[in-house]
């Protein structure tokens, strides 16, 4: 019997474009699996900081990624993330961990080690994969590839509102600076740089709300017989 491979929708783009929210909404609407690939890089970054491993120690970083002691516990809302038994669900979202993630993400051994983990999540009925290289490297045969963009200013503003909403005291200027630095590092790295796949559909979300983006993507999925 021919085995059918589960469909994948790749949602790529820089942070603050609404990628995560869109991916989670689509996955829950369709009852599909959801891969937040950024969290894997964040966990490696977090552990590297915790263990005092420098960004130049590429072998040690690769080994860390290959043996990532993580457990995802599905809860009512967001899945709980346990790293070596410690709950790091909130902590991994910190700005400092995002910056660390972007450092370890430039290490080829780290990316290679995380590839198999990402492929494992491709299960029926389908997978919504959120990241930077879902359409280019991890799932090049995805049935639909979306690349979200938005101006750095609006992305910083969204992040600011998100953090303020959580009661975290932040300033807009350093957030914007961090976004620009991270974009630069993610786009310039030699391995799996942040760029749209040749067959990706690019959506600029600067002036679009989440519901409008979701409608657009759902229509594209229907058109391709994916939903
Ligand atoms: O999406 P998120 O902000 O959680 O990603 C954190 C960092 O992890 C990104 O800035 C990027 O450097 C890296 N990343 C990556 N490839 C992915 C997902 C995230 O390089 N597929």
C-alpha cells in the first residue's frame, strides 16, 4: 500500500510578523500539528547560556542540540516546556534568549542536529510549521509556503504591546534595535539564511490584521486542496 505523507504548510519570516499567532490559529482551527521551530533554537541558546558555552564552541553547541533534554507537555493553552525537568515555558520567550537563539542558529551543527526533531512532527492529518527555513530547508516539499514580512517599526511595536500586555516594563527603541540586529544576523548567516523560498507566497502584514491574514492563507490552502 502506498503510504501518504502528511501535508505541511510552511510559515516563515522574521519575528513580529504574526507568524506564531497565525500558525497556532491555523493548527487549532484545522486540528493539525504545530511546530514552533524557534523554540528549539531558543532552548539550545538558553542551555548554552546556562552552561557558559561560548558561541564559538560549535562542537559543544552541536552536541547540546543533539541531546536536547526537552519535554513538551500539551496543556489546555500553550504547551508546557520542560528542560531537564525545569519549566521554562515563559523564560524561553525572553528577549535575551531570542538573541542567544539567533547566535546558536548560525551554527551548522546545531541546525543539522535539530533537523530530525522537526521532521518527526510531520504527522497526519498535517503540520503547520513556523520558522525561518521551513520552506527552504526543513520541508522543501511543503504544499504551501507563506513568507510573512512587516516593517521593523510595526514589528517592534507589536512586541512592545505584547510585553506590556504581560506587565513587563520595556522600551520601544531597544526592541527595534534588537529586531534589526537579529534580522541582519538571520539573513546574513551562511547556513539556512532567512529568505523566502522561490515558490513562497510573500504576504506583507504591516497593514493587515491577523484575521485577514488567516482568511487569505485558508483560501490558499483550499485552492491547493490542503484543507
Ligand atoms: O521565532 P523565534 O523568535 O522564536 O526564533 C528565535 C531565533 O531562532 C530566530 O531569531 C532565528 O535566529 C532562530 N531560528 C532559526 N530557524 C528557525 C526558527 C528560528 O534560525 N526555523
